[in-house]
């Protein structure tokens, strides 16, 4: 049975009803990319349209290997004079370590940003007069209204909002079927496995002339499909992350894995599962419990 402490249950309920809340994400890695070539250099490496990103805007993007595997995921924050990359601590390798070999002779500096991300979700917004333009970034990526602030570690959180911890946010994103790199995706994953190659996802810009791994992404999109996919699934009973998934018709062979799990409001479990392409339409079980892809 899923058990939540009172604080997490209360915070999750606030997120579910889209109440105004603040999430302190200053535990994420934050790297400043500066120098005269910073924007063009990132544009040539990352999958999103970095050159088209206006100051004060943010976008989710990937760094791929030459074979199209996901090496890292970041949120990109464009400031007037530089760019900040924010990376989930669940990632194995720091984004600056992954990017450093590509600097070569470019006028690019990679260094700690000295700021971190604070997300304001739901109706309302921190008073703009309290924050410099370089600190405030409009975003709807976490669902509904909201804004991201880039704040130094010692700057207090905005007032007038309930504070929500990372555990509640992670359960919330699992309920919504949002994949997380480092848990649902790894460095062997392809963007197509989670639909990140879909133009509507906004992670890969299909109009870009070039980026690292572009040819592999285009090949899968135009001529085939990945060997496995990540999808949301439901179970009427409790199922935990890390549970192997089997096809009912072939219980001895693993068809996939539960990568994330969260309790559903009405009971049971909402999951994100990694399933072999060939098994996605079969009857499936996890630890003997029936699961349904949604």
C-alpha cells in the first residue's frame, strides 16, 4: 500500500487542485554559459531553438549523442548577457562535464551560475516589482499558470504562496505521466521513446538546420519506431517503482519495467512504464497485478 506522510499528502492535494504554490528547486545544478559565442554554440548542440529564445524566456531541451541517445536534459534560461542551464540532480553526469569537450576554440565559459530555480505554480505570480527582469521567467511548463525565478541560495522564497516539497512534485508529475530523466529515461534512451520528438512537446525543434544527433532522430521519426516506449499505466492495486512487467501470454520473459509510481486519488496506482514496442498492446501484469496502459 502507498503511504504518504501528512505534509506530502497535503502538498499533493494543493498541486492537484492547482492552488498557488512555490517549489524550491535550488537543489538542481545550475550552470552559467557565457561568452560571445554562448547562444550560437548551445544552439548547435542542444535540440531546442536556443537562438530564437528571447531574454526572459525558458525552454526544455536535450543534449544527444551522435547516435541520438539522450545524454542530458536541461531547462534553458535566456538572460540578456548569458544563458543559465538548470539540470535535475537525478542525472548521473553534470551538464558542464558533458558540454566541456565541445568548447574547443569557441568563446564560451562554463561556470556555476550562483542562482537556482524557484517555481511559482498555479494562479497568481510574484510581484514583478520585487524582482529584476533577469530573475523572472514566464513559463507554463509545469501545468497551468506560473513563473520561474532564478534566485541566489540566500534569497527568501516569495511570500503569499504555500511551499511544496520535491516528493509531492514528483508524485504529481507521475500522475500526469510526465517522464523524468534519470528515473524513466537514461543515457540509452531515445527521445522517441517518450514522444519527445513530437513537435508539440517543444523539446526538439524540427526546423533547425543542425544539432548533435539530428540525423538519428530524423531517421527514427521518418522510417521506424523505437524498440521500447514510455507510457502511463494504471493498476487497481499498489504497484511499486522497479517492478518488472510481464505479458500474460509470456510470463517468463520481461516485457518492461515500472519506472515511476504514485498513488491514484481514488485508490490504486498511476505509473510510468517502459514497455517493449512488441508488447505494448498485450495484456500485462506487474508482480501478478493487472495493469492497463493509458
